[in-house]
């Protein structure tokens, strides 16, 4: 099927308008600087780490006081390369708790078995 120039232009525009993270469309998120993208993604995952109760044993006093995940990776943690830049520091080095957080995200999205329905 041959698409007109307008149709070819409309496809990326529609993709850019898709919701991505709270407060951002896909296009708005992609236009952010890389470090800001990482911070916004960490904010989104803080909801799931809070739901799992990671704040109870967190090394950051602000998280324990708030009884919720409020932490962001420090510059040292970014530079070390041992932390996944999309997750808050309570996930641990080398993404130690990453699978549990992703399962919690799917569970909170309405999939009780905590698995991505598209992964099979």
C-alpha cells in the first residue's frame, strides 16, 4: 500500500502524542535530556518500590521518614555503572531487585500473576 506524504508524517506525530509516563507523552519524554529522562523514570518506579515496602530497609533516611520511596541515584551511583539508571537506588547494584519491581508494576496494572501479558 502506498502512503501519501501526509500519512507518513502523521504516523510519527501520532506516536509522539501517545501517553508514556505520568505527565509526559512519548514525544515530550524523548525531547528531555538523558539525565532528566532517567529521573522521570525513577519517579515512576518509586510507586512500585513503595508498594513493595523497600523504604523500610532503605539506606536513605528521607525514604524511611516518608514511609515511601523518595530516592534518586546519586552522581556517584550513576558513574559507578553498577546501578540501572531507570530504577531508584533501593533496587540495588546490578538490578538485584529489578524483577520483583517489574512484577509489582504488572500486578498493580491489574495482572494478578505479575507477568507481562505480551511476554507469553
